[in-house]
C-alpha cells in the first residue's frame, strides 16, 4: 500500500522549475487531484491512523483541498487556516519567516473547543514554518494538536527541525 502511494505520488506530482521564483522546484499536485482513483487513495492514506481526531485543520490554499476530504473520511470537522485578512470574524494571527520576508496565518478564535484533538494537513512540508505557525495558532485557540500529515516532504530542508514537539508523517519524502 505505502509503495503504491509512493509510486502514485512520484508519477502524479509534477515538478515545475523556477516557480514561483527562480531556484524553486515547485511540486504541483494538480495532476494528482485530477485523477479520481489516485485522489481517493491519497485522501485515505492521509487519514489513516487518525480515527481519534475531532477536527482537521487545512492550510490555505492547497491544504484545503486535501484536508476537507480527510475531515469527511474521519467524520471530523474541518477548520480553515487562512492568510491574513481572509477570515471574517475575530482571529488569532501568527507571523513566521519565509525565505524572503514574512507571512501571517490566521484562525478564528472560536474555531476549537478545549476538547478538540486536531490533525494538521498540507500538501508540502518545506522549511516547516507554515506548519509550526499553524500548530501555534491551534494551541492558542485552546485545542490539542495531534500531529501533522503532508503528501510530500522536502527532506533536504529539514522542516521537522521546527516541529520536534509533534508527530510528522509524510506519504513520501524527496
Ligand atoms: P514551509 O513553511 O517552508 O514548510 O512551506 C510550506 C508551504 O509552502 C506549504 O503550504 C506548501 O504548499 C508551500 N510550498 C513550499 N515549498 C513548496 C514547493 N517546493 N512546492 C510546492 N509548494 C511548496
């Protein structure tokens, strides 16, 4: 099963050089999303082992596409973690370093209850800053983060270094 998923990801995630800026090899998941059987298999693999979670947090924007079906699979709620200024009600905000500049993510202050056990889902784990900021937001909103699961991990960027307090699972590492 794991080997099948790794093969699907190797075949259906497209490398786009120099996007969005020179020197970045962008991992494009749109071919995977467009293949119904592969999309279904990948959602099942992301959800595996997380039957105990009550909410799934997806990171804007590609994380939403994966996290929402994972939440449905687990009969858990879905919570969007969005870029600054997009959520309509009161939010917590968390800023973090990008390679060039900073970014800010937000979550609604009432998105979670103290009993919530939350799985974070995204497409790619690179330097880990996005996932670490998301985990901080969820904790500030009063819930427990159970772990982070991504389709693809860029191992050479060592994003796990920023996430030592959490279980991190990736379906494939390059
Ligand atoms: P980071 O905070 O460095 O771990 O970056 C992770 C976020 O940026 C994720 O939400 C990814 O969607 C996106 N990202 C970073 N690097 C790439 C890449 N090479 N290809 C596709 N998405 C990426």
